[in-house]
């Protein structure tokens, strides 16, 4: 089955980091860029950045530069998004998307 | 940099046709492909149109996409509306390799 499956929900304290995974199956992982998008409750979609799974090249939205890192492990067809220095405004559902597919989303809650 | 502007909401009756617009603020709408995503309440987005007017397999042909250079906008048209089409719809295009989203349109089928 062609799909992207993300890791489970996370609860983090302000200032901490979170790392979300996105495992591809049913297609060649290196064929499509992986993009990360987040959505706060009741809000629209916000693009965070992209990663080319073949080269590892990345591009980040200016808003997240210096706080986000996107990586991959091609041996297990998995992409990762790590966001550091978390604050309450980072509470959102985080999605990976690639090749027209979307993951199921990962809720990240930042609370003291 | 450019923005994509969508109407906040639209509503129509079952069986009718609705069109959702997505207007690009600067640069040509034809310069970069436009995608459309459907997001039902509580679910992740799914792709209903890619590369301006292409439908992924499994998306009904009631969904169609187009671009209009005269208005510098893209449109998503849904014909034969069904209650299951009630959702938020987002357009997305590219600024170099960066994704740009419209603000989303809430479609109500009543």
C-alpha cells in the first residue's frame, strides 16, 4: 500500500526539541521530495520546508530557519523533521507530504 | 514572493456545481503548477488536483482544475456536489522550491 506513516503524538516542554518521523512504503522513497507542513487548531496549512531524499538537500521556510532540521535514512525509507526551542505557538499537527501523498499527521503539544 | 488568495467560504446545494478560486498576487499563475487539497474535518489533507488539472487515481471526475491567465487565478470546480464533498480546500503552488498555500476555503454543501 502506497502511504506515508508518521510517528505518534508528542508532548514537550517549552525549550525542548521534537523529532517526527515519516516512513514511506509502496513506492521508491527517493523518487519524490518530502515536504513538512503544520496546522494549528482551526488554522490553515503552513509550509515548513522540503528535503530531497536522494541527495539529502533541504530548503526551509524563513520562519523556521535555524530551528528546523530535516533528515532521512534511506535504508528504512524514513524522513525526519526535528524542531528545536519549542514554544507554545508550535503546538500543531505536523504532516509530511510527498508524491501527492500525505501522512496521517502527528500532534505536537508544547506545554509547561 | 507571492500570495495565494482564496475565498474564506462557499456554499452550494447537493447536485449543483461550485467553483473555488485561488488568485496569485504577483507573477504569472501559469509559471508554476497549482495543486488542490481536500481536508475533511479531523483528517489529513488529500490531493484532488495536481499540476493544474490532473486528477490522481481514485478522485472522481466531478473534480476539475484550471488556470486563467487573464485573472491570474486557478480554479477548482466540483460538479454534482455531494454532502461528502463538504470540507476545507487549499490551493498550493511553488515559489522556487518553496510551497505556497492559499488560506483555504470552507465548502458547505447544504
